[in-house]
């Protein structure tokens, strides 16, 4: 069979994510790899649309792969009945497609369980079923790879890291002192930034409580939380702030062309996260723009080295980390070093596309 006439067709599912550029970067890297892999651009994200595309274009059996990124794409709804029906129909349709059309399923596991999903029992069932129907599971941390190989020895588990965001939101910007001062920050302040969608799993309330307490001794520590969140959750966070003039919450959507501007005014990015988180696009984004990171010890924190950030296990560990910064014990490298720390990993998108193509072809 002529491989040029019959490329592998990969459906990235979901094919869009308005909150960050991960899906776009992944899709573009595969399309531009020159490895004869087609990634269709579908108007709607659902299994029926994928199967229609396959049948309408008469794609040969065994040449189609559905690459699922987040499990909730199969059952995500705040309504339990709808979640159950979505899960049942999507799994049944995928099983039939695997049988008749020889479709292969790949699942990239981004988190231990779904962030802020209201039905944990359904989530566990959905993830278990997705593991069962997946031909290959991809994890993005080396530590997770060894754990998954032990936990699921009969599954084909592969490690491919999350790609970096170097220049994805435009070139790095020099610190805009006027913009920084517009928040009330002084030149000697140490500004911690929590950037991105403001959602409960990021545990911003834990960061606020810690900073509020720590500032009683070190008022130079300031916190800026920027991103779009639901009004009721933002109001909850604002109540915790308790009129502390060193903590700022901005509930707004930051357009792509302003991302690097906000990052430039921070001295450190800070992430707490709950136990659902495995991979953090926020950590990778900060490092990609030369901002050192303070993060709880999630699997994705393995990309932080001794000079690009600090990793803590609990609130006492966070206190020690901030003390190290304030008292000058942390040897922070310059932005070029921090950017190169993710550039020099296996996280460039060209390498990722090549590794993925090998997995696709092996299926």
C-alpha cells in the first residue's frame, strides 16, 4: 500500500482549548513534521463527527487514530445523568469503531483525576474504561512512567514530555516598570504571580492565606493573581484577602499578546495545586519565559532544577522556600538559563512530533 497516498489520520480530541495553546502547538507540530500524518480540522469535537469524516473520506481501516487528551471529553457534564449517557454512548461507539474500522486509541494522561469535576465516581469509571479501550497511554513525567508501568503492566505506556511554550505567546518582554508599579508594587518588592484560569484545583486560597501570614514579617512579599474565574469563586478569594494591600486579584481574560507582559512583572510564579494535578502548563509557561517557579511537589515539578525554582511539599516547605528567597539563599539564575532549562529538555515540539509519529506507526 502506498504510504504517501494513505497517510495516517490522527484526530486530536479535543481539537481546541481556548485556555492555552497546548492543543494548537501539538497539532501544528504534527502537521508540520513532514511525516505523512494528517490531522483533520473538524468544526465540532465529538465521536460522531470523527466517524463521519472517516466514512465520508473512505479512509482505509487501520489508518485512523483518536488521540484523546482529557478523559472528560467523553463524559464531561455537570449533570450526572448526561455524564452517564455520554460515557455509555461514547465508549460503545468507540468499541464498535475499533472492531469495524480498526481505529486505535491513544490517551495522554494530564491529571490523576478530573479537575473540579462534580461527579468523582463517574470520573473514576470513565478513566477506568478509557484505560481499558486505549491501545497506548502517554504520560508526561518520568516518575509517572515508572508508576504506571507497575500499576498497569499489561498496558503499553510511553513517556513523551509536555512541550515548551518558548515564544508561543510572542517574544519575552523586558520588565515594564510602569505596568508593575500600576499594581502598587515597589522596586524592592518580591512579586509572586499566580497566572492563568482561576479555578479551585489551583488552591489559590492556600497561597493567599500563606502570603497574608508571611507578610506580617516580610511585607516586601506581594502576590498577584491574574486570570478569568467564576464570579462566586473570585468573591470567595477576595474575602480571604481581608483587605491586605499586598495581595491583588484581577479577574480578567488575558489575551495572548499580553501574556508575556504579565509574566515580565513577576519575580516568581507560584503554584500550589490539589492532588489532581500531574502536568502543569503554567509551570512550563513560566519557565519558557524565564520566570523561576515555586511549586508544590506534583509530578510535573520534575522539570524544575536547583536554579530555576523551588519545590515544596507542604506549607512548612513553602515557608522555608520563601525564607530562602528573602534571605538570599536561593541562587536564582538569569532568564536565559531558565528558558534554556526547558529548551534543552526533550520538550521541543519537533522532537515530540517525531516521537508521536513513531507511536502512531507502531499501532
